[in-house]
C-alpha cells in the first residue's frame, strides 16, 4: 500500500521537459528539487521521489500531508486518497499533563477483517510512549483499538496501525496513555511491543 501512496501525487505547474509514453503508461523524469514549506526546508528522504511529467511536477501527497501535520490514507475499497487536517483534540484526561500527548486527524479504512487507523499525534517533548486508542459506538460499547508506542522526538508525527475487527463507523475515540517517559499508569496495559509505523 505504501508504494501506491508514494505513487499518488499532486501536480504543480512548472516549465520542464515533456516526455510522452504509451497510452496506458507514462515516462517521467526524476526531478531533484528541495522543498520549503512554511519557511522550513524539508527533505524527501529515500522513501519518496519527485517526478516531472508533461511540464508538471508531481509531489508525493503523503510527504506533503505529513509535513503539514495532516493524516493521510488510501482506501482500497473506494479508490480514494484521503487527507485530513484539523485539531489534535483527543487527549487522555488521566495523563498528568494532558497536553503531553494529543491525537487527531483520524482516518479509518477497512482492510480485510481488520481496520487500519491513520492519523497524527503530537507529543510535548522527546518521550518513550505506550498508548491505546480505543473506538466506541454510540452506546459506549468498545468496537476495537490500536496501539501507538515507541520513542519519538517532540512534535507532530503521522502514524498507521492495524486493529482487529471493523470499527470504521465508530462514534467516539478515547486515548489511554499507559506510559510516558517514566510515568506509568498501573491500569490496563496492552502489548506495547507492537509498534505502529510512524513517519517523522
């Protein structure tokens, strides 16, 4: 799925060389450019490339969305690329400092008998975290959950995690932070060795 997302791009008009291929395929040039987003220079890294085709530059949408702190996902069922940017307003009310971790921009897609959750989280400083993000229906019955865990720098990160069952049509989400840089909640702690795929 990651290769599909990397291949999906947004076009920005620029003057360049045009290369035309066969009817069902294209030939494009790798386009070595740098990015400055909100006055900050950002590097693509090895996972992404910029392409030039037919006088347009094509930028990986996942890269742009993540730099802007948005959630991004590809829904195989509907063939849609979904980008969501908004408030990171899900917090654990029991965390000593609630603003230490905030989650939002959630996008849920069905993947077989599982649900893929994509979104963003923000932490106040570099921290080792172990969290459980649970999803409920309108009767407050738990439908499923995913784990976000690992060590991350302070700031906004994108994540993807798989949970068992179908909870795409949830009513509300609750965050439980069981571990944050030495502070440990002795309550329910899932297996935090299961790390989510996180994008810096």
